C-alpha cells in the first residue's frame, strides 16, 4: 500500500485529471527527500500551521480590532473558515484538498496589524522603497521571513503552494520576480495564464467567507442592522426564504434569524460556484492541470450570483467599512503604524538585533511591523511614544 498516496484521505485515482497532483509537483526551491507518510501538499499545510506567522493571525484584525470584542473574526478565524469552505468544495470537485487547505491557511500570512488600514499606511511609508502589498508579503513570509529550519530560510514550500499564495502581482513586480526566479511563481502573470484550479477555488472561498462573516460581525457590532441589509437583494431573497420556512422566527429575537439567513446565503453561493464550475469544466474539457490554466477562470460564480455578491460588497463598503466609527478607528490605527515606521527608521537600535543589522533598513522595518499583532503594535507604540491610542 502506498501510504503517501493515501495520506490526503483519498486515492490519487479519485482526483480529477485537471487537479494538481503532488507527484507532478515542480518541487521545492531547496531539495528535500519526500516524507514517507505525507504527500508534498499535506507537508506544506502542516508547515504553515506550525509557523510563527500563522499563530500571529489570532491577534490580527479582520474588520474590528481585537480589543473591540472577543467574538469578532480575526485573521486566524477567517483563515479557518476559508479553509473549511475551500476543502469541502475541493472534495466535491475532485481537486486536491491538501493544496486547497494549505493555500487557505496561508493566504493572509502577510497581513499587517489593523487589517487593510495597516496595509495602506505601510504601503505609503514604503512608497520610496518599493511599496508594500500584503499578498506579496505572504509569499515573502513563507520564502524568507520564517526562520525555523537549519538548511534554508522560509518554509521551503512546493512551487504549487507558493504560486497559489501569490494571488495578485503587478506586471512590474512580476517581471522583477521572474528575473530572480525564471519560469517561477510570477511567470503566469507574464504569460496571461490562470493559477491552478485549487488556487482559483481558494480565492472565491475567501470571498464567500468574508462576505458572510463581515455581515455577521457588522450586525453584532451594531453598526449595521438587518433592516439595512434587506435593501440588498441577495440578503432579502434568503430572508424571505427563511421567514417562509420558519414563520415567526423573527419574533423570537436573538441571533437565529440572521444566522439562518447567512447560512442559506453561504450555501447558495457554494452550490452556485460548484454548479457553474462543473459546467465550465464540462465545456473546456481540460485534460490536465496545465490545460485548466488557459483562458478564462474555470472556477466561477454564475453571472446572476456574481451580480448579487457585487451588490452586497458595495453595501458593506458603504455601510460598514466606511462607517464613521470604523473610519475613526482606522485613522488612529494608521497613526500607530506611521509612528512605528518613523521611530524605527530614525532609531534603528529600537529594533530587534536581527532586523537592525540588515542592510536594507526600510524593508527590515516594514517586515518587522507587518509581522506584528494588533496588541504588540499598540504596546510598542506606547513604549516608543508614551501614548495610549486605544484605552
């Protein structure tokens, strides 16, 4: 019995021909012997889970800062929700579940403290030095910044995992990466190819997850109401379904009504994605994983579902992400990151030795700040400035 083949919970013969296959992996940047009891993608998943950057996600902002409530999503809980959704769909589509899970768990490793607020201001600080983007930073984390192994920097993940982590890449950056790593993880951007089907699936699972839990957290916070949400056709549709299936549920109070609406909305998106993807795969008939990369993405929502999701995202942007309370918190958080960047660049001795001694000081400062949790960033800001931004 080939235990490596069994380790993902299914025989490889059950994988679709267009799925990524660990036996066809392009390998790792530093050669390592194969594990006797795990396939390559499972090994990548395990390394990600045991990384320092993954543990830090528990105290990194999704939408609401950690101090604002214990029940709001963090980057860690978000990543787990994405992994659960993506792995379930991968099983139904006969894609490689371990690769999908590895990508889901790693996709936010490069996020700064304070969510997109931290990213935006760190990018502004780094503009003279090449900028900052959390997706590129996620790849940098697994390639360089994790320091766990004696023979290499980073986690030495498989090509397929690294390529899937690199979701977005401006052409200027893609050409730079291609010069350093010919025909590597940025090559598909230059050639106009799609990522693996597993990466395509993970990208949309990310979207399904954050749309649902941002609605949930937004209502829990009191910043948006169910009445406001009913202005969104996608939410209204499942609210009406819920009331028809469970008359009187709204009068009971509590969270059951919203939870059921979101459950139905999430399930509908999953079923829509899988049906649309199967239809596209049936038309395209890719013979292998490389043919599945050519042309338009094969993993997709139907046009009607995509329109509904777009309208929901517009509502969340307007009513939640740009809510005055969120904006006020964002501005204070951005001030923390801006102050930290200035303090460390002016006084490199305040950095840990391994960062202070690096020749590229701005990038060292950027890496250090990007790796911080929300609460560590606030503690460092208080230590360096004497200010308490959030009391």
